[in-house]
C-alpha cells in the first residue's frame, strides 16, 4: 500500500475533513428553523470546504504520480474493506472544482427556491460530500457507497424542486444511473474475487488476462458511458438538465458528468489497459458521433437549458476523445476539458437560472433582446457563451486544442470530424448569443444582475480567462500522474 | 539580434485600457471620443518606439505564457509586423477623428458600443501584427472577427443582420473549419507553433509528408478568409452595410489586411520561401490569386453603388499582397508587403470620401454623383488622387507597388504574371476613372447649389485630405519603408 500512497503530512485528516465538512453543515441545518440561518449555514459550510480544498492544492506535490494526503482505516475486516482516501493529479482539480461550484449552487438558490429550503440545502450539501467522496475514495466499496449516495439527493433535487416534467426526468435519471451502477458493482466484485481486496491502487497494478479485462472493461464502460453520457446513452441528460432546478443542473453538468470520464481514467485505463486499447476505436467513434450529433441537435433548440444540455454531450465527446487517443497531450486535454466544461457549462446554467428567475421562461425568444436591458448580464453570458464554443483566449479553447492535437495525431480523419463539431459549436452558440443580445426590439423591465449574482459568476469568469491564457499551472498539477499513467499504458500497447 | 522585451505588449495594453475607458465614459460623449483619439495617438507612439531596433535589423520577442510544449502566447516584432502595426495604428487616429463627424452628423445609435468594438478590433489588429506564433495569431485574428460583427450589424435592421450573419458564417466558419485544423496539423507535423527565425527556412522538418504539407498550406490560404481570396470573398461586399468608417478602417485596413498579413506571415515564417519554392506552391498561389485580382476587378466594373465598387476593388487589391509574397523573390515580397501600407492609405481615403459624400448628400450611387466635384471639391480631389494610386499612376503610392511587383515578376522571368498585372491596371483604370470624370466633368453646378450640398464636416474632410496627401508622400518617398521591409531578408 505504501508504494502507491503517501500518507497525509498534515496534522489533521484533511481529506476526511473536506468530505465531511458539508455533513457537519447538514447536521447544523437540521437543528435550525429560520430560513436565513439555514442559507447562511449552508453557504459557510460550502465556503469552508472551498477554503480547505485550496489549502489542499497548496500542499499538493505535483512532482509525484502517487496518491497523496493518504488516510487508511480498517472498516470491514472480513472482506478486507478499508476506509482509504487519497488524491492524485487526476482528482485534485476536480475536488477544487466541486468545492468551487457548490457555494455558487447555494447562492443561486438564495431566492429562486421558495419552498422546502431546508431540505434543498441539505440535498446540496449531501451532494457535495458524496461527490468529493467519490473523487477521494481509494477503496472500491467506499467509492461505490459515495457513488450511490450521489444518486438520492440528485433525484430529490430534480423530483421535488424541478420543472413541470420533473417526475419523468427524475425517474429517467434514476433508472439510467442505477442501471449503470449495477454493472459497476459487477465489475467491482469480479475484481475482488480475483484480487481478494477492494483496494483501488492494488487493482491498478496487476496484470489480468485479456478476456477478463474485456468483460471488466465493458461493465465499467456501460456504467461510465451512461454517466458521461456518451452517445447513445445520453437521452436521460436533456430531460434531467432541463427539469432540474438551477443548482441541480449546475451540479449535474459541472460535476456529475465528470464522474463518468473520471471513471474511465481511474479504472478503465489502468486496470484494463489491453482492453482499453482494444475498445478504443469504438469509443473514439462514439465520441466523434457525440460531438457532431450534439452540435446538430443544439442548432435546432429553442429552450436555453436544452441547448446547453446537448452542448454538454458534444463537449464530453471531446473529453472521451482525448482519453482514448492515448497521448499525453490528449490526457491533459481531456482533464482540462473536464475542468473547463465544469466551469463554463456550470456558469451557463447559472446564467440561465438568473434570467429564468426574472422571466420564468427558458425559451430563447422570451429571454431575447437583453443587450440594452441588462448589459452586465449580457456581458457575463457572452463571455461564457464564447468560452463554450472554444473561442481562443478562453479555457475551452486550450482544452479543445490539446484534444484535437491528440485526435489528429491518432487519425487525421477523426481530427477533421471533430473539427466539424467545433464549427457547429460556434454556430449554435453564436446563434444563441445573438438572439439573447439582439433577438427582440421591445423594451421590457428586467432587472440586471445584483451583487449576489455577480459574486458567484465572477470567479467562474476569472477562471475562464485564467485557464485560457495561462493553462500551464493547471496542467502541471496533473502532469506527473498522467505521464505515469501513459507510461504504464504504453507497456501494454503491443 | 533578438531582443527580449515586453515592448510589443505596450500598444496592445494601451488599446485594452482605452476600450475600458471608452466604456466607462459612456455617459459623456466628448470624453469618450477624447479617449478614442488619445488612445490612437498613444498607440501609434508606442508602435513608433519599436521602429529603431527593427530599423537596425533587430527583432523584439516576448513570451507571455506557455500553453503547451511548443505552443505559447508569444510576441515578436520584425519589419513585417511593423508595417501592419504602423498602418493600423496610424490610420486609427484618422478614423477616430472622422468617426466623430460621421456618427454625430448621422445621429447613429449605440455609439459607445460602436467605439468600444472599434477599439477592440484595433487591439486585434495590433495583436495580429506582433504575434510570435500561430497561437497568438489565431487568438487575435478571432478577436477581430468577434468584435467587428457588432460593427457590421450596427444598424440592427434586416440588411444589417443579413450582412452580419454572412460575415460571421464566412469568417468564423473558415477560421474554425479550415484554419484551426491547419494550425493543429502544423503542430502535429512540426511540434511547434512558433514562427521561424528567417523567412527562408520555415518550421517544417525535411522529412515531413509533402501531401500533408500541401493540405495544410491550402487550409491556411482559405482559412484566412479575411484576405478575401475567391471563393471566400463574398462576406466583404456584404459587410459594406456597416457605417462607412467601419468599411474604411476595418474593411479596407485592419480586418482585410489582417487576413493578407496572416497569409504573408504564414508563407514566410511557417512555410518559408525555400519550401514554397521547391514544392512549387509559391507560384501556384500566385496564379491562383491572379484569378481573384482579375475577376474582382471585372465585378467592380459592374457596380453602381460606390461602396460596393470599392469593396470589390479591395478584394482585387488584397490579392496583390499575396501575389507579391508568392513570387518569393526580394522585389516581389517587398512589393507585396509595401502594398499593405500603400493600399491602406489610398483605400481609406476612398472610403472616407464615400462616407463624406453620404453624410453631405445621402447619395450612394455613382450614377447620382454627376458634378459632385463642384459641390465637394476637396473630397473629390482626394478621391481622384487616391484612385490614381489604386490604378498605379506615379507618383502616388500604388505605383511603387506595381513597380516592385513587375520587377519581381521580371526577376523570375514570369510573363503571365506580368500580363496579369498590366491587365489589372487597365481594369483598375476602367472602374476608377469614370467616377472622377463624372464628378468633375459632367452634371450641373446649379443642381447641387439648389440642394444646398457642400463639403461634409471638417472632422471628416481633414482626415481624408491628409490621407490622400500621405498617399502621394508614400509614392514620392518610398525608401524608408522599402528599407525597413528589406530588413526581413
């Protein structure tokens, strides 16, 4: 174990603290009755988590590919199940992203959620705990517990606070994800039967026969492909994203979709490398289909949230494309795109939420022509919209550039097909932006953004430009882990 | 000598600050316009400060950030950069003054948005000039596209939206669909997006696949659709729905010159003259753009709308720049690059004149302009001078270009190119001379007097007269810029 895990050098268990701090918030909220107190408590809990995750970043050592800040306790000895936590270059930024997005979710629900605010905030904080838990777990059972734990609050967020078709959307989301989880469990048990342990790092450093790898890969792949979601498993996504309340859409888009691609990088590549190579052409094909299909579907949307939801399908296609072209720059691009998509699409959903609170409509036409009415809002929306289609100088451009380089190096045909998706992205996003800014002439009274709204969008805007112009510090955090992963994979490539 | 210096960032930073200041002073039009003019002057000063080292044959370089191994947000200033940098910053001063007269006389709406977008477009042009690699080049190239769109669609009527849409579809479509893969293919083949040190060598290694080099090259040529090489030229005439100062500075200087500048830059600093020579791609390009030179001129002959005629003239003239560079010898490259400057000054004069005519008389069609020379002698005088430059009559600037280009064609002994240059000169005369003739030698003085039409406001007439005089100056004394550009070799 020590081989893969550097124990926590700090004098308190930082990962456990980050994971369970939101739960402390939940406990406090349970005792409260006043709405304001509940909201403030949720905000403080999420911001404290953010601060701690930044501390985690500061102490993170990017020079080693091993897991850091390790914590290990025996949990269920009979089955060799342990409470093992650790962070490496793949997860560190995802944790920070989660911690960054959650306060925004709390703030964006400040006035838009009018009923059952207590339960709502509890759901958000439970989500945070389980999401960060998923990223930190180094034991399959622990991972699975957190993985499933995400499902319930998310289901509730959609089913209780969602839009008119929330029943349909929430059930669809639940069934799809649960269906995938079953396969995940099968794979986990299969690995346990072979290894005699649920330790993730130990499973990563073993050689399995090809046939075993192929089955385990497929089981993993179904679970993760639904989560990403990859074409053709994406149909739960537009419904869920559209019907969920703003905070729910943000959590879904920014973090939950990353669980799938994270799973591919954490489990499929290291545990089943030979199968990953074997199935790569199919995954690449599905990624390209997702990129192009997502783009075309976006072109014809009239619902803002649906448009952004389908654009996620295309964007996540870039991530899986980056992963399964097996180059260092492709891995880095995929990781960057995971972060970038979390920032940009999260911000876009937040923006839609802001305008929805005022016009009570997600229809593009109802929210069109805001250029003169709400200039600050349009400024933010414009930044996130151009970032979403990969305008140079913004975060998504860097990620897409990395992934496209990898795609072109893998196969020029795949590269050119992915470029088609990039063109489509520009087309649908510019269309949306033009309509939002100039689509209507009439004068309406719509309030511009208030301070609270600026406060939660501004940090995301800063990251859009920061990663867009200075991506290296971010890449450096993950570089060693990814190089190591690639180096290990290359040993199996023949 | 290569000098590490952040100086290339200075003009870009100034324009950025000015854009913010313009936005902040939106409630006070006079202050806002002051920032435009002051910003233009300061930017030009910052550009001029970079002339001495380049004059000595040095090169300024600066890397702001690394994006990936071999890809960085970097800047470099050499003679090629300076020519475009000087043109776009200097003419911005004129355009800023001219803007005031035009926008206020016509009481245009959304003036703050207009000025901000104008400034940011110049920022893009400055950034393109000083880009040290394809990443920076692409970044600033796209900034120009995005921020000129609100200017093209400024009137927000059906015509404006249609023109704007075409503009975006052509420019964004080509930059995403052709330019981006070209950039990535370059990186995949060479491992770097930086420009090479000399204009002969290029960045492609000896063993690179010739087919893919050719594909990349073609993608580049069409990807920079701002250069308006046929068949990707149609956005330019449509963009003429914009207010005339936009057509003048952006669609005669900053935007379109960014296109030809980028092509010239990529030909010289990414592919290199040696590779283009050996593969025959250089001459092929020359022949290919010759078609645009002739065809656009022929279309220009048929246009009665003054701005449309000027637009097609621009399409034709832009390809001179590429033709010159594609000849790959010293005279040709010199002629091509110096045409960025010569055409810039002359064409902005012509557009300024078109705008002044519109502001003073609300006339757009050439057929309605009989005798307008009586009413607007200064404007039409400047127009006459600038159109002589377009034709290439000595001693106006355009002559210098044609002289170098013909010399370039002569040096490599290419008769077809020489014939094309002659033919295009005749065509140029064919569509410019009649305008001047109609203005001064036909029509009736009285009708103009009765309508009470005279010269446009002074803030418009003065810039256009000075620009015309500078065109003459550049024709009389081309040595300074020839020497500067010669530093590339």
